[in-house]
């Protein structure tokens, strides 16, 4: 079985956390969650797909340099 990418694994965790309701992932109010900026299956630098409003960068909380380093590895 092929391992999912990190972003796909994060997306799956967010769907699980939201009670398996993908719409709730998009509207997630828990901005203090370390996974929140990645909940839609894209990272900081990836552009939005057409038809999706907002960006991860618009709504990201302050991420420390250590957290960024951990995310990039």
C-alpha cells in the first residue's frame, strides 16, 4: 500500500476531527491548531484552485520558525 503524502495525511486527520464532514474542515474555527493552515490539502506556497475562496496565508496564525522548520522536514 502506498503511503499518503503529508498534506493528504493532514487532510484526512482534519476530516476525521470534523466528524467526517468535509464542509466543516473548510469552516474550521480552530485557528490555533498546528494543522489549520494545511487543512485544505495545500501548503503555504501552493496556489488556490479556481472556485475556492480565501487562502491559507490569509488565515494562518503566527507560525514560529521552529514550527516552519518542522513542517518543511
